[in-house]
């Protein structure tokens, strides 16, 4: 079998270990991840003191959406607590903010709703990416502040107190800083050019968008760092926009999937960060 063969060939074994995502984090990468996780967890605990003020705003902002149980106003991603040093991290995927399924007490994880299932299916159907979405991807958001729909953050920013507005804006700034520190640290200590950082969902990164502050801070953080070359921007996974956009690009470009992803991710990156 393939496994029997690679056991006798060191170079081939190393190649397949990387290909299968079984190369673990080294000590430096593991410590960088732990520092990120602990800092983010502490920030979520601090920001959760505003939950009593956030709850009514989140409820009111969602009055035109189907009713649901609002359980967590500031959502820490508990998937970080399941990460092991033996995990190979190939991608950092950054969504918008926790939605209805993400904030449920029994979940409290990012991209576990419909969008997450689409993302998971995409990686599963494309084995050449050698990625298990739930094992080889770290998922972040641009803010941990929950709303049923991302656009409802505008209601919170318009109707919240000065402290709430500062919380939403400061959380974006801190998440951009943490995303950079995590990605740059993991990438700088890697031997294979990974992980890549994917910003998915870019409409609100544009000027006057909800996440314009996140965009500006992220661009500032990466200035002068080669890891910026491994940052890509895509349509969101929701409503299949990511896949539709990618398939449309592939129709006109006879390129391997990985190259197509790099090309389209770079095009959208220039659209967002060149302005």
C-alpha cells in the first residue's frame, strides 16, 4: 500500500505527512497559538460584562428575523480548546460575527451553521487541498459580538450606548491584531509556506462598511511583513457565494484549483485593500 511504501522512504513519508495534514505544530507555533487562545478568551470574558446591555439590543435588532433563543452575546470559540499540538494548521479562516447557531450554549463555536457546513463540504470535495475543515482550520471572526445577521450590527452601533459602540469597534481592532499575530507567528515559524489566511465575506470591509475598522487595522498590522502575501479575500460561504464566485472564475481560467484560489483571492484582496 501507499503507507507501506512511504515507511521505507523518508522523503516520500515527509511529503505525504504534509499532504495529509498530519505534520504537527512545532513548539514555537504551539506557544503562539496558546498565547492567542488565552488572550482572546480573556478578552471575551472582559467584554461579556456588557452582556446585560447587549441582550436587548441584539433582541431588538433581530425583531424582523425568525425568533430564536438568544443565549450568548459575546461568543468565544470553544473549538480552540479542542486544538492539539499534533494538529496541522493549513488555513486561518475569518468570518464576520457569530450568528444564531454559533451563539447557542451547546455550540459556542464559529461557522457551525449553514455557512460552516458549506465550507466543510467544499474542503471535503476537494482532497487536493488536504484539509479537514474541522481539524486543519482555525476559524476566527471580525468581532465576537453576536447578531442573528451581520447587518444587524448596524442597529447596535446606531442605538447602543457609547460603551457599546466602543466595544464593537474595539473588538474589531483587537480581532485584527490577534489575527495578524496568530497568522504571522504560525507562518513565520513554518517550513511549508502555510497557513494561509482567508478573509471570507468582504462586502462590509469596504469603505463605510461595518468592518471597515477591522480592514484598516489588519492592513496596518501586516505592513512590512511577508506573511501579507499569504492573505486572501473571498466571497462568504453563505448562500454558496464563495463557490459560485470560484466556479465562475474557473470557467474562464484553465488553472488548477489551488492556483485559481490564489488568483481570485488576490483579485478581491486588491479590491478591498487598495482603496
